[in-house]
């Protein structure tokens, strides 16, 4: 006879136990430590910090462990924690020219002041499985050159800008003005560029990658070049009210991408290059580049270009970039919809009945003729 | 201020910090002042996923106090998994009494149903809303729909209902059936069946609607007229069943259909479990 979906309380309790058990896996295998995740799955930590909008390696590692390596779930965990934290103010804008770079490349010039620094990258690895990693064993330390921390590295973009070849950076929030915060206020459209960039920085890497890719395939193309990508540590400064001057409170690793794009010029502006900007926590070049492509695509209207492709559509991009929102809403379809479905059943049955009756009447009429 | 009785003092009472609650209460007050108008609010990330009731949870968290009694239903039932999960959340973070009785509840948070037992003055019903914009499926752009609401330009909705009649001989919309609130704003009643729409009209209870992912709050204050859209020659009507509830014999409640054997035999029971149990 009838068994209702009851006992939800017990079922949930058991489900929680089961998922905790699954997470741990075979007890004969050593448990992962947060340090191991931080050190050896560092790029996963970087992604979770970036899209989780929270720079904390230990918390991100914890989230990855708890989510069994499901990064979107880990991002969600970190966000849900972040939102409970009190805010004590805005930092001074990061100065990435003072970055101690581990890697810095330009696709536009063979040599640049400060030089090209290849640094750690998978770019030139041959993607052959390295079976030696399957066995444990210590690896020798890689040799490194001494770092000149006093050397400020000018951005390639700034050099181009001096000649008027590249537009000045588009206007953000002006000095002294309080920065808008997407995590505290709802997104209203059209959005300012700072809010757009916040949205993209938190946006799903896969979504932005596909959108950026689509611009390269002709859906809103603007002929991008990598002006510069740099990765390394930058200091974060903060001005406490009671002091009135900036103090350094942290060093964080970031990846910055300055994309240089063609621009045909408009009524008022002669042809020049334009900018797209990407920034991510940790080492995340794919994300920073995709973000820069989409940032530039979203500036179509501002630059009087026709905006007809998905990547140029502000509402479309900003409303669908967040993977925590997307994941939740897609997966909510797992929740019961008995009631809506019942309403649909009642109506579809009634509509089918009407069609049947009509057909039957038509058949009778035909037979009578 | 952190509440030491909740999760060892790591979280504030009812999870949200007091400033966030104040922001949400302001949005609620504005929503009550302009019935049916969607008020943008700084929705927060909740520890439950978007699409699973985060808007309703934030509204409830902003209005709940220790002397409240909370009821949570999903599809009309108190014992569906998500209702259980949300009730557990508030029992834990707000230290609040919970109930399955519609009469005893001061706050009822709901997904997809309005209880069969009529609500009374002083009660609050909080709806979980997936898509707050009633025009969204006709016009995907927020910038456009905002203008349409501002100008009360609702022709597009009337046309869509007319098209339904032209095609099916009736308005085939069955849930999330659009309503006109206080003669001014077209509003989504959330995906409740149209069967429940008449309960919204001039209800003595306060209706609050929270959409977390879309970051909108709207409200229908007590005794506000709520009219389901229709045409003079195609008046609004609700679903009806030829069967009655197999458990309590009710003929006036919304019935869920169940398949009980491999041959596809059907059985109908009340979707509102509290209503059904009290009648047995």
C-alpha cells in the first residue's frame, strides 16, 4: 500500500553520516592533511580562493577536503563562511607594479623593461603522464635566480599608453570614493566597470573561458594580444582610521592579465588599442585571461561597437557567471515538484481529453457523410 | 552579537549578523509599503544552496525571534526533506519552537503551497521564490521588465494569456499564475498551484516573498486585493478533482497523485499534511 515520503528527518541524518564516510574513504589509506592540499593541490586552492572571494589558503584547503575535491562545492563552502565575516574596511588598491614576480610574459614585445620571466608554467611541458610521480620519493629542489625585490616593473600597457597607442585605463571608482561591493549590495544594471570586474573575478572559470573563447571564434571578436601576464606576490595595505596612514597587513599572490585589443576608432577617438583586464588570486592564468577577454567584450557599448554576441551582453554574462548560483538553481530541480507537476497533469489530461473528443466527433461526422 | 547558545558562539542569533538583518528588514518595510513591487536587497550567501529557499530563509531569519513558532512546508508537507532541513536549520540557529500546525505557527515558511487552513491576522507567511519577475519568461532582460513595471505596461502578459486561449481554448497556465496586486503591480505568487491563488486575496496574514538568488523581496500586506489575471469571457478558475483524498476524504483540498503499483494504479491524497492529519 501507500508509502509516503516520510521520515525525512532520519533519512537526512543517515545521508549526512554516509557522505562523511564517503569523504574519508578507505581508512587504510592515510588521511589528507590541509597542508598537503595547500602545498600539492595549490592550484585548486587558488581557484577556490578566487571564486570564493576569500584569500585564505587554509580555509580553502579545508573546503576542498570537506567537498572531496568538488571545487564548485568548495567555493560554495568558502563563500558561505565568508559572508558571515565582519568587514572592517577597504584596502588601498593593490599596486601590481611592485609585484615580486615569479613569472611575467608579454605576447606583444620580444623584450620589455625588466625582461620576460618564464617562471613555473605548464605551457612547455609535454603532456606525458609522469609515472615517476606514482611512486613516492623526494625531488631535487629547482635552482632559482636571486630576486631583486627593489626593482619596480612597469606594465607593458603603461609604456604603450605613453605614446597614445593604448587608451588610458577605463575609469573605475575615483580616489576616496567608497568601493562598491557586490557581496553586500544587489547587482543593478547597467553595472559600473568595478562591479562588472568583481562579478567576473568571482565568476566561474569554465563559463568565462567558454565566453572568452567564443569572442576569439568571431562572436564579438576584438583581436586580443597578451600585453602582459604577471604572477607573484604583492603587499596589501590598509589605512586604519586611528593611524591615518597605510600599513602593510599581508602579502598575497595574484595573477594579472592586461589584454591589448584592436579598436577601429570612433567619431571622437582615433584608432588605438584598448584594454581588457583580468585579476585572480594565486596562479590562475586561464582565469585571468578569460576574464580579460570578457571584460573587453563587455565594453562594446562604451566603445560604440555593435554588441550582438553573447560575450558582449552584460545582462547575459553577469547574471549567469556565478557558479554557486547556477549550481544551486540547476540542482534545485532535485527537490520535490509534486504540486506543480500535479497541476500540469490535471491540465494536460484535460487538454488531451478535449482533443480526443474533437477527433471522435470528426470521425463520426465523416462516417455519417 | 554572537550568541553563545548557537554553534558554540560562532554565529549570530538566526545566523545573519544584525546589520544584514536590518538591511533585510528595511527591504521588507519598503516591500510592504509598495505591495507587489520587487525590492532589490543585498542577498547574502546562505549555508543552503541557491534555489533551495535562500530568499525565504533570509526573510525568516530577519523577522524571527525567540517567542516565534515556526512551521516549514514544502509542497504542502511538513515532512519533505527540504522542509525538514530548513526547520532543523532554524531550530539550531534561532533556538525557536517549531510546529506542523498551521494554526499554532506565527511564521510559516513555504515552498509551492499555501496551507488549506485559512491564515489569520498576526500570522506571517514567507514564500520561497525562484524567479520573482512574473514577466521573465516573456522578457528575459531585467532592464526591460523594470521599465514595463514602472509604466504598468502589461500588454505582453495579457497577450500571452490570450495566445494560450487561442491555442488551447483556455488559459493553460497552472502554477505561478500571475496576479495583479492592489491594482498596480503584476506579481509572481511563486510556483504555487493556481488552486492557491484565491487564498492570497485579502488574506488577513502578512505575505512576504523572498528570492535569494535573484536578490529581491516583495510583499502583500494584510487585506490587500490580489486578483488572478483573466478575461471576462474566460474567467479564472482553479483545478478540481473527481477523486477525494484516500486518507481523510477531503474534496476541497489540493490533491497529490501517487502511483501505487506497477500497473500504474493511482491514489490521491491531500498535499497539505497538517490539514489531512487533523481531519482523519
